[in-house]
């Protein structure tokens, strides 16, 4: 990040050290000059002239200088549409010292240009850019002057550019032309290589950004420059040996005969070899045999083991001078995507095997964390990813309509054991295949794969989001007679270009052409399957808002669920800063403005109304906050039911379907304060769903459900070892905190990595055996216990009726006390009755509770609060509200 207001800092990298006692000759010094910091920004008619931070964007600069308000406030997304329709110029004036100008070569490196710009230095055109996802560099040695140098980056409106490219593509349409009206977005985003959701999405605003979104610097050198270093551990199964493939992208000023030394000291492995670096920019590939292959400590996904790493050192020598010196982390793990015949089922399996072990992927989908990437802080990234790991997730899909995330994102995933399903950035559209488009995509893909492939967290590349499905199921009403044109374009882009590059660059991971896809079956069918949603092949995306989400029969028993979900509203404390009092009702203009999914607000209430009484307080504010609450209850319960269905389906084949090995719900995070499918609100606050995820993604989990009036409890285990477990079922009356009866099953072997039916009884028999119970008056809780009577996994529950029909519910009159002790803040609760969906909220005090949204069937309970900034018991007490379902009655 740039430092505000500080003078430009010189970085002198001494590439010669250790081997010399006297100072290095001048030609060995590589000089680097950051051009981050304050630039000047102007619009096309120069009515606006302002300072702008680099990295940054026009919106952020206008806001920082007070020209606009918070773009997220109320309806400002509409008010500020003009920004992306204007053209903008970033200018920087800088000096370079004489030592830099006498270097053999000087490169101007722009790490991210968003998006379409002409770049000039001292009035001389250097080149143009058209892809936000590429690094651009230009040789500038002979253009640098001793006085002021003027660097100018002139952007044209991305909206204008996209529409002109659409016009130029006159032979046939490349749909969709525009997003649905409800999204209030811009058209033709598929014609520009830019974050696709920046023109609006069904969860996000339209802020087509413009700017230098990553750093800019000058580098000058006499000998060579290392542009990129990547490493890939490859496992040779037959010899049980690890090899490390090391790749250097080097820019050499002239042909050099050197010596390169590659070493992994932690594994006593080293290789030294002569290398001739040829003049120009070339990639050099090496392999290092790992000497202590059997002792290598493996990287494991979260919940399956640790995430150890080794250091790889790369050194290059020219005679006695060191011309290269770099160290990177190396993690060892294997990953395979298994698509094999399944016993008892047509179709193919679809699961990931990491280090030889089948792993059920548990997690969610990742979208950009902010409309303005320069406002994504390291702390916000860390908080979101830590929240994912804390909810027992082991995987996230970086969705193809956003951005290839910054290095820090993948570094954190490496550390936390979060597996990444990495899409290429194409989503929900057809794409052109004109030569210049393909060329820029080829460069984008090559650069991104080289940048990212050293990360063990990435376990699969995927060509696009939903474009196979869009084509196969004809989202865009393409006439049958023209379909072949689009299939040809599809295969050209994703198969003949992207897939080929990825397979050459990275033999260490699987590549899928799309998501959802039938995988190997799609390939058989010419890359576009007749039905990419076939549950017997590949992955599935599934959404239905009209079905009763408590009925697991409505869900596809897929091999792998990579998207599914339900919307909810964020909490009042998240909405309050971007709204005013007149906005605080479910029917307000604001409430409908923030909803970008057609009928979304109605769908949430309709789904909630299937099981719950809807809020109808006469106090308008209470009615609004109750409505926010009930949408979160609905969402949490729906996603819980669906996820538990997927987890209990991992060992079964039913009517040819099953062996589910992944559940990634849509979506983890939010881009602004609005209703969406997320489990974490903009700002990091956990929705009820995220608290539920902690339980439904637990390593050992009891899942209860009914089939034909029979209650089943499955024990699901992601452990690698076997367990002996029994189910303990406790029956409660809604009217009473003392349980009615308890049933216990026999001990049963639960193999590691399986789901086993452990309890089965007809509901009628169960209730009859329990005395004074009916479906309407009673509910169940249950947990798993090992042979020593110790509980394994969380306690779960099963409702025998819709809560709106339950008889005997009383006002629980919960009281809460906050206290602080050595271990932090604790909230002790006392309840007078069974209380479903107990929700603790401390407003805008950032942090999270140890548990929330729970069913309280005890008189007392204690929940801890982890504060994310300094606070006090008094502040928490003042801010705390407790809501339960009965508060809506
Ligand atoms: C200059 O451009 C701004 C922003 O597009 C516009 O509001 C303003 O009217 C223009 N001014 C003139 C003098 O054309
Ligand atoms: C932006 O630049 C384009 C291309 O030069 C031009 O056609 C357009 O009129 C410019 N827009 C404005 C607002 O000046
Ligand atoms: C492998 O280890 C042995 C024993 O420590 C050592 O002699 C040898 O040089 C090592 N080989 C490489 C390639 O590092
Ligand atoms: C090195 O590998 C890359 C792919 O990663 C390939 O494109 C390139 O040709 C290889 N270079 C050499 C010198 O083998
Ligand atoms: C709220 O619902 C209750 C029970 O359904 C009903 O009796 C009452 O009239 C409703 N109140 C309002 C304000 O709609
Ligand atoms: C909760 O408080 C109300 C009002 O004081 C009372 O009528 C009700 O019985 C209480 N609930 C329980 C379960 O004690
Ligand atoms: C619950 O809390 C109350 C008040 O602190 C206390 O009197 C009671 O003993 C507690 N009950 C249990 C079961 O811990």
C-alpha cells in the first residue's frame, strides 16, 4: 500500500553480498523506484483536478478528496454513474537519479491497470492496455530525462469501450447484451477484460472502476531481472519420490553464462548447474530431486492436518558475483480429481483426493470483498478467511465473475489449509473470440497461472462460471441454427486456449472447463454436455426459492454441490450507516433498491412464511428488524438442511445418485450492505448462517431427517480414523425445559470418512413410547457419544412440526448479563422456557460470539464474545439485544 504524503522512497537492492568484501561494482546494483503514492487525476474536460492515490481508483480518489459521499450510501450508486462514463487521466511527475539512467535497461512495470488506457512517458506513447488482470511493462531507459519525468495514463470509460467493442462485433451478438433491470447495471461487460461484477450483479452494485488498482514501479538493471519465480512439487508415485519443478522468468540484458544453485536446505536437497541466460525475456525450467522424500511433511486441508512448508533458495552467479537471490515457500501435497465408474450407479464419481486421501470439500464461494479493490485491507481479508476456517470450512471457490485475488489471499489460504477452487474470470455470458481478445486472455492466463501455481491451496483451475450451462440450457435464447457458432467460440476460448496454457504451465492440478460441468462426460459430449446439471456427473449449482427448503427431497443428490443457497438481509447495524430512517421498512424504496435479485425480498418472506409467523409488530422499526431477523433464520435453516443432506449423502447411492463429496454454499462474503446469499455481512459480521455453518461443517456431525415418517440419524465423520458411536435422542415439550424422555441407540462402527445411519425409528412409535408428546407439542435434540459416553461433535435438533404450528411455546423472558474475566467477555443467559433461534446482537461492536442463533433448552447458558476491537462489559451490555422466535408473536 502506498504511504500517504511521504516522499518517494528509494530502494536500492544490493544483489552482491557475502561473496565480496569490497563494495560491488556499479553494474551489479539493481535499482528500484516505486511510483506508488500521490498522482494527479483529471476528467476529460478537466473540470475536476485532484490528487489520487496509487494503487487506487477514481471513485476512491473522489471520495477521499470530498468530491463525492460514500458511494455505498443509499442510492449513490445511481447518482455516481457519471464517473464511469467519463474519461480519466492519471499523471505522475517524478525524477530519477543519474545512476538509474545509466543502467543497461529500465522497465516501467504496472501491476494492474483498470482497464483500457494509453500510457505515455514524457510525451512519448509507450503502449496501450486492455486487461485489468495483466501486468504490463515497458522498456523506458532511453525516455528517462534528468529533470522531471511525466508519466501519463489516459483511461477511456470502460462502459463506452465495452459498448464500442460490442458495436464493432457486428457479425453476431454475444449475449447477454445487458444485465436485468433490477440490477441497475451497465451493458456488454463480456467485451472487456475487467471484473465482470463491476458492471453490477445480483448481489452487487454497478461501479465500473477506473484506475491503477495495483502498484507501479521503475526497475533498472545492468545484467538481469527476475520477473517471476514459481515452484511446483511433483510426486512420482512409482518411485515414491518428490521432485520440485522450479521456473524462472528472467529478463536478461545480454547472453550470460552463469551458474544457478537451487536448494531446499530443510530437505538436504541441492542442485547446481550451468545456465546460459539468453538476451530478452524467457522462462527457464529446472527440476530438483528431493533427497529426503520420505521425510517430507505434507500440507493438509483444514481439519485434516497441518500446513508445514520448506524454503527454496534460488541463487545465480556470474563468476563470483551473485546476480540472482530469492527465497520462496514450498509446500508439498498432491491433488487428484477422481472421475471413475461408481458401483451401482451410471455416471462417474467426482471427488478430490489430497495426499491420497478422499476429502469432502466443505465451504463456500468467494466474491470480491469490495467494489473498490484498493479498499480491501489485509485485516479484512484475514478476518474473512479466518472466519471461514473457524466455521470448519476447508474450501472456497474463487468465483469467475470477480478478480484473481491478491497474493495475500492465497498466502492466508495456504496458512489456514483452505483449498481454493480457482475459476478463470469469465461468468454467466458468451464471450467474443476476436484475435486481440484471445491474445490478451492468453497473456492474462499465462501470467496468472505463473503467479499463483506455487500455492498449495489452489487445488483446481476452472475455465468459467456457468457458461457451459448457459449454452447447454440456452439462457440467452440462441436459435438452434446458430448454436454451433457459440459452441465453437466456447471451445476456442476455454479448451483450445485457456486449457492448453494451463496444462502446459501446471501439470500438478486438475483443470475443469466450467462449473457446473459434467467433467469427463462433458468432454465426451464435445465440451458442452446436454445437461451440465446432471447429478450423476461432475458438479451442480442448484437454486430453488419456491420449494419448501426443509424438505430434503427437493435437493439434487449430486456428486458435488459447488453452489446453492438462499438470501437473507444483513443486520440493522450494518444497514444503518448507509441509510436513513425513512428507509427502515421492508417495503421502502431503499429496501427494494438494494435487492438486485428479481422478487428476492418477496421470496425470502414466502420461504420464511412456510415455517414461521411473519413479523407484524405495530412498531415500524421493530417490524423491520424482526423482518431482518426472520430472513436470517430462514436462510440459516435452509442452508443447514441442504448442507446436512449433502454431507449424509457421501457414502450412499440412492437411485444411482449420491456419493456427494462437496458442499460449497453460495456465498461467503458481501461486496456492500445489501440482501444477498452471504453468510458474512459487509464489514465482517457473522449472519446466523455462519454460526450454523460452524456446526453443520463440524468434523463429526449427527444429521437427523425424516423419510416416510421414519426418523433417521446419520453419523457423519470426516476423520481418518474409525469411531464407535451411538446416538442419544432427547425429547422435549415446547412448553417445558425439563426433557420428556431420552432414547439411545446401539454402538456402531463409523469408519473414517463416511456417513452411517445410526438411529432409525418411526416417529409415531417414538412419540408413543415417550408418553405425553405429539408432533405439535414436542421436538428432539440429539448428539453422538463414543463408547466412553463422551459426546462427539455438536448437539443437533429436529423439529417435528413447523415452529408456527408448535403448541406450548412460551415467552422465554431471557435475561442476559455480560461480564469480563481472564478469558474475555462472557454472556450468561437465563431462560424461563424453550427458546428457538436465540440471537445475540451487539450492534456495531465488531466481534463474534462462540455460538448464536441456537435452540435454548436449558435454564442457563453461557456464550463468550470475541471482540475485534477494544471494548468493555459496559459497552457490550448497552449494545446487547436478545431476540428469539417468540419476539415475533
Ligand atoms: C465536464 O464534465 C463533467 C463530468 O462529466 C460535467 O459534469 C461538466 O458539465 C463538464 N463541464 C463542461 C464545462 O463541459
Ligand atoms: C472519451 O474518450 C472517447 C475516445 O476518445 C471519446 O469518444 C469520448 O467522447 C470521450 N468521453 C468524454 C466524456 O469526453
Ligand atoms: C542427498 O543427501 C546426501 C546425504 O546427506 C548427500 O550426500 C547428497 O549430496 C544429497 N544430494 C543432494 C542432491 O542434495
Ligand atoms: C518452461 O516451461 C514452460 C511452461 O511452464 C514452457 O512454456 C517453456 O517453453 C519451458 N521452457 C523451457 C526452456 O523449457
Ligand atoms: C399480527 O398477527 C396476529 C396473529 O396472526 C394478528 O392477530 C394481528 O392482528 C396482527 N397484527 C397486525 C398489526 O397485523
Ligand atoms: C414471561 O413473562 C410474562 C410477563 O411477565 C409472563 O406472563 C410469562 O409467564 C413469562 N414466561 C414464562 C415462561 O415464565
Ligand atoms: C442458573 O442460574 C441461576 C442464577 O444465577 C442459579 O441460581 C441456578 O443455580 C443456575 N442453574 C443451574 C442449573 O446452573
